[in-house]
C-alpha cells in the first residue's frame, strides 16, 4: 500500500475542513490527503524520468569471531544470554566457544551493577566499564559498547520501534523493543491512528490521528504518557517526522494542495517548502538537519526529491526506478532506503547517495533504518521484519497483530 493517491477507506465527502480538502488518509505513504490536488507552481528541477540503472544484489560480509567467557554473580546467566542475543542480532559477530575468539568478553555482577570487560586474543584490555539500571539495560549497554569498540559503529540493542497494527479492529500504534520484548499498545483511540514517528532519542512519538474526525498530528510523551495535539491546521495534517534538533517536517494541505512544510518543535510556525500540483509525502531528514528527501507524484509516478530544509528548489533523485515511495535517510547520512514496485508487490531498495548505486533488499514496505545504519525494519504483511542490509539476513521482530505497517525506529536506547 504505497500509492500516493490512495484514499483511506474512511474518507467521505463529508470529511471536509474549512479549506474544502477531504481528509482521506494515504497511510502507507504517510499522507492524508484528497485525490484531487489543486494546481500550484512547479519548482522541481531536473527531468522527472529516472535514468536506467541496474539493481545490484548484496553479497555477504565477513563476521568477527568473539567468545563470551561468562558473567558471574546474581543474574549473570540472564545478562549473558541477553548480550549473546544482542551480538547475534548485530550481524557483526560469530560467537564461538569460550576463549577461542579473536575477542573475549566477560563480566561480573555485584550489587545492582554489571562490570563488563572486553579483551583481544593477547589479553589486551579494550573495554572495561560498569553498567547500572535494569538487567536488560545493563546487558544492552554492554552489548552496544562491544559493537562500538570492535566495529566502530553504533549498536541497536535496547532501541525501540513503533508501528501500526489493526488487530483490535482499528489502526492503532504499538511499540516494541528491537529484540521483540516489551510489546505495548500505545494508542487505544478506536479511531484511525497512523504515520507514527519516534523522535531520535525515543522520548516522544508523533502520529496522525482522527479523534476529532479530521487528520491532526498528536505528540505523545513516552515517559509520562501525556498526549497533546500539536497540528490542527485547516485541511489535513500528516506524516510528521523529527529532525535531530527537534524540528518537524510534515505534509499539510492548509493552503489548498498537499505540500511539504517545516515547523518548530511544537508544531508551530509552519514554513512551506514545496509548490507543486502533486502530493508530497514521507519527508525524511538528513542527519545534520540541512536537507529533506521526500516522495512526490508531481511528475505522474511517485519519485524521490531532495530539498534544503531552509527552502529552495527541490531536485530529483535518480534511482533508475519508476516508482519510489517511503524514503528513509540512514543515520550515517550515506544511504536512503525506499520502496519500489517489484513482481506485482513492493520491495525495499537502498540508494548509496555518493555512488548512485541502487540495491534491492527483498520484499517489504515502509523501510526505516536503525542506529547502526546497517539494519532496516520493514513491514511484511502481518510481521515486523528486521533486515541486515549487508548480509540480507531476515528475522521477525513481532507478528500476530493483524496487518502491520509504517514502522518507525528510535536511535536512542532505553
């Protein structure tokens, strides 16, 4: 369901805002807009026809051999099991028998803290640190430090995802840890709740809800559970996403046509970025907050465009594909994951921004990057799936909640 102009089933001719735009949802592309876009001034640059480029299959990468030599003390066995699962999930390691790997990890639990250590084969200390908090927090933090110490990249242990599922009969938003633990139903609105977006640190979640009968943007404080409406402009308000600094990119139809805007952290002072006759949706921020990539069907078929967050003329991103939706910028700034049509369905593709190379990662919808810029979470029917973009290995995070869609992934840890 990545059609830019597909209306939500709840859309009716009576769902009108003062501006006269219907409030139908295109949930799969995080746009909540009518199918008839009003005319505007086209500011896009570049040819709307994408250049031909082959899709390239990803080859497997080597893994680092590591041994887990045990964690002593109360709850040590539980922590060791969690660390092992986190390291396996990272995709970077082969875990061998104790004292056989190129790196050796061990630890001890004393009181309410874990002391974790990592050495190389010669016994040289690479990491020695004390961890506090819950058992899961200690294990995740130790695993992430091991990943960073050996690979130089960030770990994803303890990170949180949110997504939409319809098990209750309505589209509601759920959250879950990346290892499948702590599944929670966040909204119980018994209305349409779509387009969730976690803030980079995982403290807040924005989503589009229909509690008022119209498409408005709400924000939830995940610590307190408090919720407030932050965007209720005339027309529809949808697809809000956070920059690292807290600014929000969103699609609004308050001026007539669905266009891309940037607001302050509270959803106020919207500044319009696009002026087209098409529908703009699915904005994703560059890590430094300077640019935004989004999908637009202004040329007929949805394609990807890039625009400065301070304004200017958007330019087309040539992927070699004639259908491009749901872009998501990797935290390292080097790649963009997005959806393409493939074999009558939808597939996840990855664009290397420096080389322009496009790689297909397999079936799935609504891809989002993890903090390590290696793993992608996506929806695949009734499952939330994790894809290792280097090895193409897949694992299921959660299923059994009806149809799952629109995952979002925090880059902070619990």
